[in-house]
C-alpha cells in the first residue's frame, strides 16, 4: 500500500470547488470564486472592514478631506496620501504643517470623513 499523506493538498478552508484543479483563495477578504465570486483580493487585516476603511480603500490620492475621530478630535483640510489595508493605517498630510511628517490614523477610529471642495 502506497502512502500519499504528504503528496496531497489539504483543504483547510473547507471550500468545495467543483473542479479539483481550482484552488481556493488563501487571502480572501470577500468570498472567492469558490463561493461564486469572480476574484480574490490582496491580504488585508480582518479588523479594517468598516465603512470608513472601505471608503479610504477606494479614495483617490491627493483628495482633501475633513476627518472626524471617535474621540471628538477633527482634522480639517488634510490631504489623503495612502491607505494600508494590512494594518488599517490611513496616511494624510496636514496643511501648513512645519514638519513634512504624515498624520497616521487608524481607519477604525475615524467616525466620519467629508470631501472638501477645492476652490
């Protein structure tokens, strides 16, 4: 009898794909093709799935925003630089800041954002 324990792939996700050649998405945020979704997305922290995190994921770079945090603090007229979905960090630049260091905010701590119309 031949031992094939180490030659077969274990399906730890419990996905029941109709075709054996198809692999399940190892890094899924939303449902992968196994659950009738057409694509898998890059690895992302399971903590940053809120409304604001989703909006920041789609936001264009260099957009001017007003940010309102859960503690009552607000940052008005900041410029969006980037969003890192792996650690939920959103990066902004404050207008007129003496140092060129970015403002880094956890997207889960942001209660509201408002796009500022540029004059």
